């Protein structure tokens, strides 16, 4: 317990290892952030699906002008009635995340192989862009199904419709 404190001593010990690990983790931050963003998109899709299900429940009960807050409040009731099954949705969400990451990994391998062959392809950008757009559209479709007309209007324009 009678050790002296030398700030530079701990910092300098194993410096090459610390520097290499820092660079490695710095490279992983970008990928971890992308995984976090995909996870948030899947969570938003899940929540918007629950909102659409609870909106259908409220409409079935005769409440045609439900608000977002009333839809969110109806989610526990929809779960109790068995309209929302968390274990199934949890499995679907996890499967989706695994598949998304697999698609991006395969695209990265294709990018590497094509670039080594002299044909840069941009497969990762294409895969990430497509998966992100598909998930965002799914969220909008769920909110449109819940009865939000402004989202329905925006969804039609995003899908290329005029009216």
C-alpha cells in the first residue's frame, strides 16, 4: 500500500500494446455506431408496428379518432389480449439484425474482392442504403396503417406516387 504514484509510469508501460488496441477500437467505433443505428431502426419499426396494432384495436372498439398518445397507452392492453406477442417480435427483430449484419459483411467481402480485382463496386454503400431505406419505409407504412394521414401522404411520394 506504500506505492508511489508516477503518472507517466503506467501510461508508458505496454505502450505499443495500448497504441495498437486504441487504433483497433477506434476502427470499431464506426461499425459499432452503424450497428447501433440499425438496432434503433429495428426498434423504431417494432414500436411503430405496436402502434399500428393498438390503433386497429382502438378502431375495433369504436374510437376512430385516436391520438398517438392513446395508441401508445393501448399497447399494454393489446399485449394482454394477445395481439402483440413479444417473444415472436423479439425473435423477428433479432433475426433482422443478424441478417442485416450478414448482408453488410457479405457486401464488404464482395467490395474487397472486386477492388482487389480492379473493379471498385460500392456494394457496402448499396447494401446499407437499401437496408436503411427498407426499414425507414417499414416504419412509415406502420404509421400510415395506424391512421396518420401526413405519413401516408409522405409515403406515397417516397414510393413514387403522385397523389
